[in-house]
C-alpha cells in the first residue's frame, strides 16, 4: 500500500513517543524518572469522577450532538464570560476530543493549500504538523531566551503576508512556561486589529500561573480582537483530566459550524459521560485547581533551585504551565543527544527541544510527584557533572 504523501510530511509526536518509551521502561521494571508528557500526576478530583459515574448510572451512554451536550456548552460559555470576559453562547462552542482535536478541526476547517500559519518558536510539537496535515505552510518565527521566548509585535508584523491565514498564540506556553503579560497581549492584539489576521488563542494552561502572573485572553482586548480570535482550550491540564478527552473550540458561529461538520464525519460527539464530568468541573468551586497549582509551584521552586547549582544549564523562570525549558547549549550536545544519553545513562526522561523548534533546549514537565523530581534532579546533576568533567 502506498501511503498518502501527507503522512510523509509529518513527524510522529515526540512528546507522546517519549512518554510511551518511559512508561514501557517502567513496565519492564526500570526505575525511570519521567519528566516527559505534560500530564498532571494528580487523580481527577472526586466530584468530577462522581458526576461521570452518576451520568453512567443515568444512562448517559448514547450518542449526543456532535457539537457536545448543550449543558456543557452552556457551562463553557458561562466560564468564558465569567473568567475571560468573552461573550459566547452555546452556538459558539464545539466540544472536542481534547484540546488537540479542537486545534486540528480548526485547521482543517480554515486552512487551504498555500495558506500560511504563523507559529512562534518554541512551539507545541503538534502545531506545525497540524498545519501541514491541513495542507498549509507553517511560518515559524524564532524567539530567544533573552526575549523570554515571546514573539514581539514587530516580529509578528514582519511575518504577515497576503497569504497569512492564522496566527497561533499560546500563553501560558507549552513548552516554555512563559506567560505574556496583559500589556504584551494588548500589543500583539494591536497588530491583529490593524492587519485583520485571524488568531487561535490556545489557552489550555490559563489557570496554571505563578508569582502573581495574570492571564488576559486575546479576544478580551477589544471588539476587533474578539471578532478575529478563536479560543482553543480543554479540561485536561487544569483538572487532571488528560484521559477524559474533553476540550473545546469557541469562536464565530460560521467557523464553529464548519469545525462541527468535520467532527460530525470523524469522531462525532466526545464520550457522553466524560462531558458530564466536565460540566461538574466548571460548576463546582475551584479549590481543587488552587491545590494543584500550589503543588506545581512548590515543585517549580525546587527545580529552579536545583538548576542554579548545575553546570551547563540556564533556565528562565517560567511563570505558567508546568514546564521548564532550560538551555543545554553549553554542554555542546544537541537536544536529541542530550535526552538520549540522559535516558540511557541516568534513566531520566525529558523531551528534546528540537521537537519544539529549539535544539539547544530540553523540556521537562514537572507535573509529576516530588519524589520523582528529587531523584530526577539528583540524576540530572550527576549527568551534567559527568559531561562537564
Ligand atoms: N500536551 C501534552 C504535552 O505536550 C501531552 C502530549 C501531547 O499531546 O503532545 O506533553
């Protein structure tokens, strides 16, 4: 069988591949400290689990509307109004199989051959591949550690051409953990307003913030920015619901309708009883989120402290998400060599920065327990000292 050319153009997801490798090594009895996938180690909060169990008992086990249960779309609309000052109704929302499918449906619904999609690097591994699968052209705009890995309004302006279809804006960022300040979001929004480009704002880490960092939704900046912005988000990271597969897309009705049409011919509705868990996530008090963020904050402080004493590693202080994105350039190794050796020699799993468009960095997710983090840091330190000597 000759495979489709589009498959040749995309790489396998390195985040998923390394996570699978680390899990397989653990299953073989190897003591691996994994900092690979961005998957909270916490159990899904009880009230969410109970809501899904009740839904099962009530027979919520059948097909539902492809766009998602009306109650969930209403809960998402209320959340977007309450937390993000974004005015949407249920008709503006598509419930998707995780945040990943919301982005994928959006790309398929909007990108045509020759369309350009601007993606600041470092970027989440799947953005460029999704653009390619939709037959568009990713336009990668590199950013630097010195600029906090943030794209400037000038850089955005310069990347825009008549072929620009979409700009992918992700804050807090996976993989860098950087958060654009409200003023920085406003400055980027100004370019959006002046040029009329479309933006997809990936806000899946919006609740995971440290040191008083603030999240401002691009669409909340002005009526013009609101009109040109589509929000992609989900429940996985905030509520430790990675396996539930519930995300959403919110935006103008014609775009949501188009994405829903695609979903209607691919996966149909998201697992019905999972959606009832998601309703509970948004309709209960948010203490569980606060507790998880406090735990992440403790781990973040610990790791940053450890990094300070390690040779060959420089890490900007991330103020969101649960990733560290240290530069390892000083070791003289590529990110692939670094991560391969780290796994072989010290049984520590991290994701090579090349997967995110930055070969002199590695990504370490600290959504893992403190014991793993402590042992992992000790091993990373041994590794770096061995290289340096
Ligand atoms: N988004 C998470 C990560 O970056 C999960 C894996 C994936 O879907 O890429 O690690």
